[in-house]
C-alpha cells in the first residue's frame, strides 16, 4: 500500500473508530439523576449562513463546509431530572483532526439550568484553515472531515455516557457556482490555447451566454463551449482557467501571472495554483449534461506550462464522458475525478505514490476538438474541489509488548520492550524517544538503558531521534533495560516518552512498573572474542575474564575448566599470575578480574579447541542463575617445521666415473601432514650431482620420515679441488618453510687412461711386408700425464710401437701411437694385439686397447665399391662392370 493510500486509510479508521471520550473528572463524578447534564445537539451553520449539504447515494444529507470560510457552530446542553435548584456546568467544544490532535477549543459555562426543562444554547464562529474531505468518485459518497466534539463536565453527574457528542464535518477546499467570468475574486477565465503547448492566443469558445438561473443547476448561470443555437468550433483547444483579474502585476502567493492571457484581456490575469505538496489528496466535482462527437472532449484538467495536450506530465485531464453524463437538456449529472488515479498510471514516473508528483498545477475545464463534426456540446455547473490538507502536526500510535502488570526480573536481568510506532501524520515526523528509570543510581555511572531503533542504527543511548520517520510509516523501537548486578529487591518505574523533537511536545508515554526479585546469580564474561587465543603445541596463553556476583545474596564460587581435547590444562590465576584458591567469596554485586592460564597439549593438532569455564556455588541454597559458563575457543595454527640432515657432510674421491651416494633424511616435526619439494644447487655443474627424487611423499605429523639419495657421479676428468652440493627442502603449502644442507666434495688427483680398440677390416698375408696401425691413447685423468706404452704381441706376429713413452697429454686429450706389425710366414688365424698405456703419475693405472687381425686365407672375396649405373632409356640392355678381389692376396 502506498503512503498516500495509507494516509487515507488512517484518516478513515480514526474517523470511524473514535469512541466517546469520558474525561477523568466526569468519569469520577457520582452525583444523582437530578444532575444529569447532556450534550443534546451540535448544529453546523445557521439560517442566514447554513452549511452546504451533500446528498449521499442513500439519500442521506451530509453537511459540509469550506476551508477558510467562517461558519457558526451551535451547541445545545440540557439538564435532565426534576431538580428545582438551578445549576451551571462547564462546556468544552473542540475541533479534532482525524489523526488525533486538537486543533481549536472553546469553553464556557451554561446558564443555571433546572431539571427537565432547562437547556442552554451557545454558538461560536469557526473558520477551518485546513481541508479534510474525501469524495468517492465511484459512488459519489462524501466522507472524512474534522471532528467537532462537544462535552459537558459536571462533577456530580453520574450518567457520563451522554456527556459527549461529536460529529464529523467534511471540509472541502473550494467551490464555484460558475455564474460567469471571474473578476478580482477567484472565478473562471476563458482562453484559447494550442494543443501543442504555449500561452493563450484568444478568449476561446467558453461562454455563459444563453444561460440563466432557470437553466442552471446552481446560481444564476453556467458555462458552455458553444453559442446558443450553434455548434462548438472545430480544431479548438479552449481552457476555462481557474483564476482572477487584478489591476496590479502581483498575483500573490497562491497564483501566477499569465502574460498571454493578460494580453488577450488587456488586464492582468492570474492563474490560481494548486500546490500538491500541501495536500495528500484531492477530488474535483462538477454537474454537467450534453455530449460531444467522437474525437472531441470536455475535461476537467490540471496542467503545467507549456501544457502540451498529449503529455500527461503537462496536461492531466479527465473526459467528462467517462462519467456518463446525461445528454438531455437540464438533466444535470454528478461527475467527479480523482487526478491521482490517472497520475499514478504514467509509466515513466519514478515514484508514482508521491501525490501529483509534488508539483504546482493550474486547473479548470478544457474543451478540445478535432476537424470532424460538432454539436452543441456540454453544459457545466457547480464546481467543487474536495481534498485533505497536509498538516504539520502528527500523532503517534504505539503498540508495545509491555505486560499489563509490569516487568519482574532478578538482578543482572535484561528487560526488552518492543514498540511498533506509527506516524499518523501526513509529513515526516521529528520524533525523539527518551527513556529513564525512577532509580537514579541505575543511570550512573553506567547507563543501564539502551535504545535500538531501525531509524537510527548509530545511536544507542537513552535519548534517540528517529530519522526519516515518513508519513504513515510504522517503525520498530527496542528499549533494553539492564537490571544492575546485585540490585536489592525493589520496585521501580520505567518511563518511555515520545516527543516532537521540533517543539518538545509530548506525543506518547509509557509508565511501566519494574520489580527486582531475589536470586543467586553469577556473570562470567571476557573481553576476548569467541576465539580467545592462538596457541602452538606446548605453548601457554592468558584468557582474561571477570567473575561477578550478579545476585543480591552473598555467594562462594568454584571455577573449573574443561577442554574439548585431552592434554590441555587451564589454571585460574589472579591478574598477577598467582593461582587462586577456591572457593572465591563475593558479596552481592562484587566482581573480580581473573585470568585462565591455558597450556596447549604438546602434540596438539591444527584446529579449534574449545573450553568451558564453569562457575558453581556449593554454598547457595537454591539454583544458580545467570551466565555461569564462559565458552571460548583456542585456535591451534598449523605448525610447519622439519629436521633435515645427511649421513655425512664431506666426501672425497677420485674423478674416476665411479658414483658415490650420500643418504639424506627429512623428518616432519610439525603438527600436520606435510610434503616437501627438493631442490639441488651445485657449485659447478661439472660435478654432475643428482637427487634421485624431487619431492618427498606425504609425511605424517610428528616425525614422519622421508629418505632421499644424493648421487655424485664423480665424472672422469673433473678437476681436483673442493666442490659443494646444496639440497634445499621447501614446504609444498608454504615455501617460506624449509631447510637446506650442504655436502662438501673433495675431488682428488686422478690418473686414468683409455686405449681405444681398433678394427682391422681386412685379412693379412703372412710374410708380407710390415704394415702400421694407430691406436688412440686418451688421458681420462684430471692432470696432464705421460703414459708408458707396451705391447702384448701374439705368437706369429711381429709388432713394434712408434714410441715407448707418450708425450704429455692434457686431461681429456689424446695422442695416437703408431704400431708397425707383420706376420710370420705360415701363420694363419685370428691374432689379437694388445697395446697397453701405463700412467707415469700413478703406475697402478693402465689400460689396454686391442686389435684383432685375420691372417691367412679366410675364404673371402671382396667387391670394392661400384660406380652407380644410370638408366635413362627403357627396353634396352645395360651392363655393369664389377671388380672381384681375392681377400687373401692383394690381387
């Protein structure tokens, strides 16, 4: 429901639900039947200036008045019974707004009245300054209104049910009998405008010509948009503007000068303004008969310059034909329009609930025609505007959950009062909520009352302003009263007051009894959060807390802690770290600051460990109430640590190609499963060290073990000297956690030699002249060396090395030694020649290279390589010449 509709509903509910109000003095009066004063009647208006009358759909007559017009109210008070002694009674007449506040009051005393025959009539003049009336545009029923309430208050009157009389009097905004063109007072001014917008260009077709009191509904004339006996004009856009003429250029605060219309009439013309921001609703009413052709219309219009016809933001109009006016002459029909209904249907509005957009509007009647056929048109009379003014005053409805008999609570109890507060006014209300308790000691030095309001979430003391409390809104206010710890048994008053913050007027008040009962109670609390500390395994931490006797009887307390995991301990200490002896005696309201020294289990796993610190009272005669258990959590972080070591940190050896393996061991000394990446760093890449694994398996917490092998290849030719290999272990989940170890490698002077085998790819003839073959001698040591050459010559072969000692050969270099050989006649078979090189640096180092010779006939034929044959013609013979050689001879 929109705020606007909520206001209407509130107004109606208040109007229909106003019960007879009995004053306190009248209610307590207990006189006899001879003192029965009653309000007999309330009359609005008099014979010379009566109130206007509205005929309701059921035929009932509803008197109504107009804003800013003076009307007389007459109250008749009578005295019943048979008393012969005259008595006077005080009378009060009030005008009450439907939202609940008193707008105006008159008081007087009656004349001295005798029983049964005595009556007193008094009159006052009333000029309502606000409108309050609602016209149902569907049923044409008028309702709403300000409440006129009369009461008589005679102390000895024991019949109070007839002391008050009231009636709702609708107050309309304005009316016009539509008797002719306006003068210097408010009326209607005809003008021709353009449908596309802009100022007046002429007087237009609206006229009262041919109308009189005989053919008008009210007054002496009425308006029409055609001349008698003629049809209305085509292509017309003629307004009947609500306004007035003036001889000065100033139109006042309620109107605006219309320059173009002034030019048309050659006198200053003022358009009357309707400030929608000053109202929450309005309805227009006219009486009309007649008809228009298709494409033509007579409408009630609200418009804003430039007044473009097809733009509802500029011209909001309602065609009278929607109300089905009678077409017969003089058959006047009630027609009414609520412009907010049409306004809210505009699809481009960002907030359609704002009444008419809060804009300033001009209004009246509009005749619009096209170029097609025409007729006599419409006759219009009896213009009335109803509505509800937006008043500054407001009242509050409060729906609170306070018990009828008040609250009862032990010491340290929390009382929660919730109030749903409704702003019955038509504007945002500046409301301040104040609360206090009658025992001043509860308010100092620490405030025991807190207000939590939806409309001010940042202010929580006992004096809070409700911000942006819009009209018709209901908001929740929570008021919390804490009974002080140790409070004696007593009875106090809790007062809650709602004020108009702008002027300090009180808008509502609650006075709630609060009783404090007797009780043993305790309060354990801590300044720490739910997670009180973070402790690694075998660490200790301090959790501060306060123990308070919140009851109103003395008590002795024992404190004990229980942890959710085994191996944890807690010791209660004072603030200097000294363990506290149990039990702890505390007088009522007394408190003590203590601490719990928590020791973590040495093998604590990661996660949350909770503990309960419980207070018991072995000396209390009854149950112990309050917060007797303090629950907190200790967070155990993941502890990542390791122990990484090698079986040896120094090795030495020759670079002879024989690998050496160093075992490494890694222990997970943390409290969670872990895995480690392994990285090898070498001082010289020629060292050719190698990790046989790059990652450990997942290791169990607390000394999970991984075995790693570090292999040193000790490659041939590696220069003698000191080398290092560093192995770094880094945690897979946190690379900031790791450890490294370094192995020092000493490479010794190394002698090594290799004599390469040779392949004799032919057979040899015994007795042939000597031939030669070269054997490669390579220094595989790490220093320059000379090598002694010796031969291992088989039987039947004669061989001699080209030199007995090699030249100096650098590490990794080689020299070829030439060996001359021949075979003794008659020798046959496969003979192996050995060439041995022995290091002069280390005579224990030698190597032999071999060559296998085939001597004598091997039953082989040899075909040397053949020159390729190119064939470039088909179907021709081609010849290839081959050489076949006996392998045994050189033939």
